[in-house]
C-alpha cells in the first residue's frame, strides 16, 4: 500500500514539474498542431473566419496584416 502511494505521489510530482503543454493559439484555443495546420492553410480557423489565423504558433506571436 505504501508503494502504491509513493508511485502516485511521484506521478503527480512529475506532472506538476513538467507543466502544461503550451496552447497553440491564445485567441481561439486551437492546439499547437492544429494551429500549425491553419498556418499552412490546410485547416479553417472558426474564430477568425478566414484560413490564415493571425497567430503564428512557431514564433508564439501575432503576424501583422498589411
């Protein structure tokens, strides 16, 4: 019983140490892989209503529109 508790505690500590995965797009909340597909014009972003989302997930910032 103590070993099971120790394993669960170590697992919880590992998850807290690793942290959360970074979100792909802070505006629409798409995961990073889907935000990269929007960037490559392969996926439609519902939040911005056009194919090229202004958030660049590779750099983590918004692109300016001209």
